[in-house]
C-alpha cells in the first residue's frame, strides 16, 4: 500500500502534469493533479520539485499535503476508487453538477413573470412528469435521445396520448433551449414527433343544439339548468371556459353592453382585450338573467360539474349520433360532450354558414389554429356540393 507521484507526458508548452498513483495489493488507481512542472525540475526519487524550480517550496508543501491525505484515506480500508473520488472532491476536481429539477424551478420563476396562470398550470404538470421520469438527473446526462425517452415514458407508463406527449416534450425543449442560451447545455435535444391519432371534432349541429336547448329538465337539481345555460353561452359566444368563469363574478355585468350587443372582456388565456359580439340567442339568455336579478351573467358552477351534467342533458335530449375516437372506437356523442365542445360548436356553425372570416381575430388569431376547431357538418357539405350540380 502506498502513494506515488509520476510525471505525465509533456504538453506543447514543455510542462508535464503530475499524476498520483494509489497502490494497494498489486492494484493501482490514478488521479491527475492540477499541477504542471518542467520535467527537468522534477526529482523522481524524492517525489518533489528541485529547490531551484520556481515556487518549489509552495508546490512541494501542497504535494506533501495531498500525499498525506491520500495515505490517511488508504488506511480507512476504502476502495482505491473511493479514495480517488474523495481526493478529487478535496481538490475541487469534481465538476459542478447542475440538477435538472432545481434549474426547471428557476426557469419557472422566470416564466411566472410573463405567463398566465393557465400556462403555468401546464408547466407545473410538466414538472410533475419530469420529476417522475428523472428526479435526480443532472443536465450533464441530458443526451440527444432524452426527449424521445421522455415521450416514451409519457405514453407507456403514464398512459398519455401521442398528442399530449408531443406537446409536453415541446415545453421541455423550450426549457432546454433556455439552458443552452445560458451555456449550461451544449445542445438542446429535439423531440421525436409521434404520429397522432385523428379524432372527430365534437360539436353540435343546429338540430342537436335546438334539442339540447329545449329538452325538459324538470325534476332534476338546479345544477343541470345552470350547466345548460353555461354550455349554451359557450355555443352562442365561442368563449373559453376560463372566460366564462370570469363571467361568474358580479362585476362582469359592467362589461356587457346589452343594447349594443357586445361583451367587452379580457381573455384569461392571452390577456388580449376582445369585443365579443353577442348574437340574439346569447343576448336572450343574458337579458333573461338580468331581468330575473341574477347576481352574475354566467351561473356559478365548476367546469367539472358542467362537463358531467352536459353529458346527461345531451343523452336526455337524444344526442347519440356516433362519433369516432382517436383509437378507432365509436361512442355516442353525448358521452364525449364537454364545455369546450360549446366553443367548437360556435366555430363550426359560424364557419359552415358564414365562412371563417368572422372568426379570425375573434376566437382564434390565425386560420391554421382555427381549422383544428372546425368540425365536419355533413348537411352543410351536402348543400354546398349540391350548388355545383344545380339544374343538372
């Protein structure tokens, strides 16, 4: 058992780094020291610099301390590798590790200054999945395939769809690009676009909307009527659930100009101020609530309750046309109806009857995003196609 210091191969500047050898039972383990010397200044037998070398006294004292520390660690019985790692830590040779989750939290703190609460909720969800996937991971171990493995984890172990896995992976890549800009990551990995299953856009046709509006709810708790009112407002205004929730406050009455038929609101998701035109069915609902002394334009009910009640109301109204899901299954439309389907109903009915022009800048900023909300209405298509063959 022992400790020896050797010269390594000289570099272009003519100086050679020193290497420490840990010896025990015919085994050896090497550690490069942060010291470079001229070979002519090194005394191999005495394991130190010659007195005539520059800074010989300081360097020799440092080397003696390192050797003494190494010998003391060898006496503890630890493995040679463990002794080497302890010495590296003592000498400050262990590279600083940057753990992924604390850096993600730092990125989140920055994002809180510019993002809306809804977007922050999504990022909190991303963090939860990252913690489950790579809790103690450091960014030094983030390789080119990291996001691909993360997507596989989401789909196979967390049961997420390919579309969700693609979307969450894009958020993580944005975080990695932030690390790249700060010099903490050499190259941000890219996700692998997973093929996304196509599913029908869920919306109500005019006949289904009328049936939903007129179905008898007598004998049911008050929450069902509230859910119907909220869903119909979504169908007639195209508002998101978050904006309808903002309408559940008493002060929201001040933002509605009933005479002009305009709802002045600031979108909860984007922060953009909108003048939402109120079509007559929407004005009729709001006017009826105002005259009845309702404290808020939109009845108070959680989105979860609305989604539950809307399905039951739709089933009672006979809205059972089959719709195809992403996995190929067909289910009655009432089973997949939700509050968000009200917004899709507004977009689809307006687009099929009046084109997409009235919607761009109202419900969506661009046509590409709008197309994702546009449902296929067979009757509307049939009428449009018949125009081409009229008179034949």
